[in-house]
């Protein structure tokens, strides 16, 4: 019975050759096992230290226990077959729970502590079996060892920073990075947008004049959603033209007006095509527009950089209904082509609006306009670099002109006489006159306006430091013209620092005369940089008693004499006010904005750059302001 | 001739009836005019408006918008109303018709 020894009733599995060898050489398997487990514990401790002590906090200890149990069970699986089978089922459930818990928390904090505790309990089990199984088991190697990545099976060195794979093993660094990226993406999808971006969007909407109080209109919400999913839209169906225009504005603003999204806006029965940013569109796209919508009457293409000669040809061929043409930045069209355009389409054209033309389009082209476009009612030529005084002399020949807007390049000198003759000839018909940046214009021009313009609704003379206050005053005194609706005299002031001997630009007397003449019907008032208007004048005009019932927009930027009481007066005098722009008015502080008014441009850091009136009425707002300023 | 009741009925093209408050429905100028007793329309007499061009799913969202809009009348920075993208174009057409 030499085979029987003490403890022989213990069932022993097959011994490997290694075990036999070790036993033969007096190397204790138990001791090896102890060493091994000690190394495990040390490795975990190191990893724990690497993560930082903060992770030691256990918020959901029960979940951690489950997770720990699951991990322990998974890695040092049960020794006996029965236990293993039961354990497997439990383990699978617990692994699922553990994965869910882990994903939510995203850290391995819970696992370590109890796992160490768990491993101590294994001491009671069969040593040999445990050792055999542990040696076969894929256990976590300590740092410094080589290990195969769970995901890509590549060999890599275990470090304290090695991430855990989905099945409990370790993954190599690149796979680990991917795992963290995925985890972060999930987190980001769950959290809200960063605060900064939202605030910018809100303020951008406000500056666009969209309603700040209350909710957006349903149309606006739908249009925004369409713009968001612009990739998936094929066609817009039977919506009215105004919706198309709104949508094209939003697409242009978001810079998604491109060859792919353009077909959405083309419908054969439209009579107006308006694209605010056609920068992405190429020659073929323009041709497509004219092919699909041949009966178009009104064309607005801004930033039409790729609008070339061949497009103009195609347009002339296909479309014979064009009445209103607005082309901004169409710099690739050559002079002969402009000529051809005006020659063929000229008689029909009622509106020509061209801006930003540097490469071509000079006085000869304007000559063609004047010759062929006899029916022209609306002309706008701004920022066309090659136009000179000759153009100004040619325009009087357009007898039917009703709306005129001119701005020549600052390098061109345009004398007053040409302007005077222009005003004299066209004046009686003009409803809009906009002369921007004519620095050499003098009092005679304004006199001419006084004598000849009797139907003006919109008047703009800006960026001029020559015309005197007296001339403007004479303009508005006893003027036959009915009250103006839109007035813009920005930057009419003396450019030198010291006060001039004679008041230049729109100053106190002329401003008073202006408000006297047009106050009853005025909607839009822009007197930015008219710094010669005195405080007394402002106080007198916006005294709270005189009412300006239609005034909706006022721009008093850089009028240094404006202060808080004047702003209060404006609020009181202008019941219909929607927007007050006051950049650079440093004496305006502590403004309480009444309901429905947007105040833009406050200088102090404490006040927001735009302030929107909340639910208070004008009276209360003024009362509060007076209380603050004393 | 029923007196102006607090609630009105909106009927979709596929015969779904939605009962909403009169004040909310009148956010739409079109509906308001239809329900105005002074104008003497049939809708005003029966307190019911039928929409033959708007189907039930869209009309439901429209009613939701009525309440959302009335609730947030004087609030600032209101969150946008959520709706499924598939509904978007039809909702836009309905919104344009109702002028809301």
C-alpha cells in the first residue's frame, strides 16, 4: 500500500511534467503559487497608485462589489466543475452588469480593492488544482511583462497605464486609445453643447433681429431643421417663394449653398432666384439655374465669383424675362460681355445692382447701360473700382431713374458740378438718393437736392467732411419734399481733431431741422459719428414730450455728447423703437432697457454688449434709470 | 349658435379631431379669423375648423406648437420645439398656411 498516502482521497488532476520536475527538485508548488499571488497584488497596487488616490472613493459600493465579484469569478474561475458551471452562468450575468456599471462610471476603481480581498479567500482551495488552472488561466500580468492585446492580438509590454479590454484582459496602447476615444464620444453625445458656442449663436440671432422674447415661429423652426439636414433634402415641394428665399438665406449663411444643395431651390415656376452666397457655385450650376428656371424675372446672385462670360451668354439665350439683375462680385465677366448683356437685355431691364467689380466694368460699360437701358428705374453701382467721374456725368441720361445709389472708389475724384447736374436732372423723379463717400461734394450738391428733389423717401449722404451744417439746415428748412422715411448721414463731420470754425456735417442746427421736417414719418435714423451734434440739441429733440411715432432704428454711435438721460429721452420719445445702436458713447451707463428694445454697443464690461428689454415698460425703465444715476 | 366656448376642435384631413384651447389656436391669424364670430363663418358657429390639406401627424405637432408658443410667450431663450425630421417639410407647409 505504498501508493496510499495521507490525503490520497483528494482527487488530483493530471500532473504536468513540470510539476513532477519541480516536486522532484524540492520546489514547492504552494510557494510558487504564493509568490505569484503576491506579485499580482503588488501589480494591482502599482496600478492603483498610478490612477491616483481619488479613485479609491467608492460611491456605489454594491455595484463595485458585484463588479469585483464578477471580475474575480471571471479571472480566477471556480476550481470544481460544478462550481464552474454555476459560476459561468452567474459570471455571464455579472459580467453584463459589470460592463454596464463600468461604462457608466468609466473607471476601474471598484475592481481592485475587493479583488485583492477575494484572492485571499482562494487560499482554502486545492493548491495544485488552483495552480494548474491559474497557470492556464489568462491572468493579468504585472507591468513589464509581455501580453497579447485582446482586440488585435499584437504583443505589447504591460504598463501601469494599460487599459482593460472588454473581456477583462489587457489591450495594447493603440487599441486602448481607440477605446477611450469611443468612451469619450459617447460621453460627449450625452452632454450638452458647450456654453460658449450656444451663447454665440444666441447673440448672432439677436444681431440678425430675430425675436428674442418668446419662442421662434414654427416656420423658422422648420426652416432651421431643413437647413440642418440639408444633405437629405431632395426637393421642397409646393412651398411659396418667400420660404425658398428664407431657406436660401439660411443655407448661404451656413455655407451649404453648393452644387449639391442648389437643385433644391430650383423650381420651374419661380420668378425670383436669390442666392446670398454663391461662392461655391460653378459655371455649370449657374447654367442649371437658367435651364430649370427660364422664366425668372428677378435674379440676385451675391459673391458670384464664378459667373463667367459663357454663363452670361447662356442666360441671354435662355431667359428673356429678366427685369431685375443683381450681381455682386461677378469679376470674371469681361467688358465686351457686359456690353452684349446690356445690348440684348437692356430694354427689359428695370433694375441693375452691381457691387465689387474690380477687374472690368468701366465708364464705357456705363455708356452701354445708358444707351440701351432706357427703362432703368433702379441703379446701384458701388465699389466698382474703374468707374470715374464720367459715370456720374452719364447717369443723368437715364430719364426714368427712381432709385439711385452710388459709391465710387476713394481714389476717384468726383467734382461737385457733376453731382449737381445729376441731381438737377434726375432729382424730381428720385425716391432714393444715396451718395456714399463723395468726399469732394460741397454745399452746392445739398442746395440742388433742396431745389429739385420733391419725392425723396430715402436719403443718404455719408463720409463727407466738406458740406457745412448751414447747408444741411437750409436743406431741411421749408423743403417741399414730404417727410423722409430713411435718413443716413453717418460720418459727416470734420476729420481734424479741433473744432472747426464753421460747423461741418450734420450738426446741432441741421439735426434739429431734420427732425423738425421728417420726425413724423421717420423710421430709420443713422447719425453715427456726427460728433458735432451737441448735448443740448439731443436733449431738446429727445425730450420725452415730442413723439416720433414711426422711429424704429436709431444709430447714434460715436456721438460723444450722448449720455444716459438722452437715452432715457429716446426711449420715451420713440414708442415704436426696436433697435438703438450706441457704440462708443462713453457717458451712457446703467441703462435699464424697456420691453421690446434692443440696445447694442454699451461700452462697460459689466453691461452686455446687447441688452434686451425684459418685461418692464418704458416708464418704469426710465424711473429705474433716474434712480440709479441720481 | 353656440356661445364662444373655451375650446375649439381642429379636424385633420384624415378625420382626427384635436380639441385645443381657443386662446392657443388663435395664435394662428388664419384660425383666429376663421373662428371670429364677427365674420360669420361656419367655423365660428360650430367652433370647429377643418383642414383638408393637413394630416393628423402634422396637425398634432401644430397643436403642440400652439401650446408651446403660448406657454413661452414672455420667456427668454426658450428651447426649440423638437419634431421628427420626416415631418419637417409638411410642417413647414402647414406653418406657412397658418402663418405661425
